[in-house]
């Protein structure tokens, strides 16, 4: 299914200019060299002691393709730190292009900013800060509501250009500025651009790496510092490369690909590493599917995920941003810590069983797992293409769902798409019409919804299981299935693609979508 190869330095004493070379300069043949391997956490290097030559001293060359070859992530951070060259492990002050925060972490970040820089301090750039309420919105919880009030007061005080406010909770459509899930809104509103550095107070900020940029989640303290300075000290991560080739089967989605990868390398397999996705399969994915791929790198411990920008990227950005951007690409001789190869044509639909995203299993192996509900939504699985995929399964089956099926569009734009864009091959029917015919719940107000539990009155939250149910099992297109993640700590969550989620809704069991798509 997958092969892995680590790029190590050659064991011989001659230093070769190859991918296996870790970048030492070539030395004259008259030098005597003794080398030993030393392990540095997360990156393999060679420690050399070099005896002085018998004849005239010669300094090692500092030029050459091997010396300067960098990965995409290294290049982006080099440019942002105004350095000509970076290697994994370097600590550099990086200039931030965009900082995003939301209603859960925004108040804390603002509090730290004011404490450290002063009550009257101004943010470093009011046009580079994007504030998006999205987590705990449609609730009567007073503390949750207060968080949005704090954001609003701060944005008015600082004259923040990009604040996507919501005031009328009874009707989200009455709030023209309100967007919804921050990671999807960032893309739709043109804040994601190749070659840039985007930081956010949310672990799934890595989603934006789909645009060929460095994007990662940071904590409130770091965000407070960025608010005042526009800079952050970052350690350059080594890069894992994932090469995915082969024609994507009609029953697979990007969610299956990332569940395959996480199952392969485990939840700790990419800890503080960049995950770069390349190959013909990746090139064939649309932007929303690439976002799904990058979205869940953090579930493998990744610092960031990244997909090289191409014509698909540029076409998506055409009507979304007028800010000039400069894409970068990994050099041919760039060094990758490991490379994993997948023949996607041989993969099957997957799920992640409770209670970990790396608890991988084939969907067909779980066909006896009875479920109580299905949830389609979140930054991972609540985009327009995700709902289109679910609608395709419902349409193919012509049947009604057998368990409650909750639909939570990520953003207001996605919600509108469900009611306006015809589903291919459906005779002009939209997603909303197909969902209604299948007996699903009406698409809810756009937000993070029950993905991370939230207040007790959050729509579709896993609260107390009904007495008649044997358990509390949910098939979900979200990103995490830890105990209590979607509410009740006894809830069992199976992470799946929109195809698999829709197929499972139709049968009341975890179901391989090939039952309806072939």
C-alpha cells in the first residue's frame, strides 16, 4: 500500500552530491576525514571532524545546488525571515502575513496583548488580522455570547478591517458579514495565498497549506505577541513527503487519503514535521479536497501540511484576492526526512474507529457496527464539495436515511450553495432537495456545530443517549473522535468521508459507499 524511505547520508567517507547527501561541502582528496553519525531529534545529520590538510588551507564552498536546496516549507520561512537559506531545526523570527483568531481563543489572545503591550496599544497591522466568530455561536450560553462581544469591542477599538460579525443569532442570514467556520471562510474570502505565512489560534489552521503556503496553529500567548509585533519565533520543521499517484477511484475522497496516511504513520508520526503532498492524484484534486488533506495533518502531529500551488490554485484565487503572491516549490535536491508512496487506485474507503484518528479500518470491515446518527459538517467535511458527495450517494440509492442525519454547512456561502447549485446528474435538483427527499435534517446554521461538543444546546451535540439505544454511535465527517469530543464522553465516533457517512445513514450501519456507487 505504501512504501517509506528515509534519506540518510551515505556511510562511506566520501561526501556525495546526491539526495542522500545531507549537505556537507565536497572536500579535497588530500583531507583525511573521520565521520560518525549523530542523531538529532527529528532530523538526521552527520557530525564530521576534519583534519587540517597537509598543504594550503582551503575553505569549504558555500555555494552549489546541494548546499542551497530547500523544501517548500523551508523556502517560505526563509523568505518570511529574510534569510537566504534555512535548514530544519533553525529558529527564526518570521514576519506574519495573516493572523486569524476566533471566538474561543480571541478573547484570551486579546487579553494577553493588552497585558503585555498596554491597554491602549494598537495591533501591528489592522489589515492583516482576520477575526472570525464560528465555534460557539448559536447558543444561549452567556459566556459564549460574551466572547463574541469581546471580539466586537476589540475590532471597533482597533478598526479591524476583516471582522465577520454576527449579532442576530435567530437568523444567520440577517448577518451579511457573518461567514462561519474560520478555515473555510479564510479560503473563500481570499485570505489564503501561495508563499505566505498564515497563523491562527486553532490547530486546524494547517488547512490553508492547501494553497501552497505555511499555515499552522498557535497558542493564545503567541497570538498575543503577533498582535503587537507581527512576528513570531518559529523552529523550521523537517519535511515528510507523501507521493500519491494513480487514478482516484470514484468511491474515494481526500478524507480517505488522509485517514490512510494517519493510519500508516500514527498520530505521532509527523510530530513537528511538515507534510508535503505531491503526485498525480494530488494534482487531480480540487481545492476543497486539498484542504481536507491538509486539514488533518495535525491529527498526525504535523506542524503544517502543504500542497504545491498550480493552475487549480490560481483559478480558485482569481476572483478572491487582488493581493500579489509568489508561489514556491521544493527544489529537486531538497532533503526530505522520509518519503511515503501510495498507489491510490488500490485504496478502499476507510473509517477511523473510536477513539483515535489513527485507529484505521476498512469501512467494509465495520459493516456490523450499528449506528445512531450521522453528522456531515465541520472544516474537514462541511464544504460544498463534501455535501455534493453526500448528495451523490443519496441520489444513487433513491432511499431514505435510517438514522437522524445532521447537516451543518461550514459557511454561509456553503449553505447558499446547497440551495442553489444543481447536483451533477440529478436533473437540476440541488443538494437541499436531495437531502429533503432522503429524510435528512434541514441544513443548520453555519458554524463549527457539534464537531467539538460545545454548550449543551449546540445543534446535533452528542448529549445523553436515548434509553432505547444500545450505545451512542455517530459516523461523522469531522476530524477527531476522542472521548467527549462531540459532547458526551461515552459517545463513539467513527470518522469517515462524506461518501461513507451518507452510505451509513442509509443503512443504519457503518457502510462502504461502494454499495451505492457501483
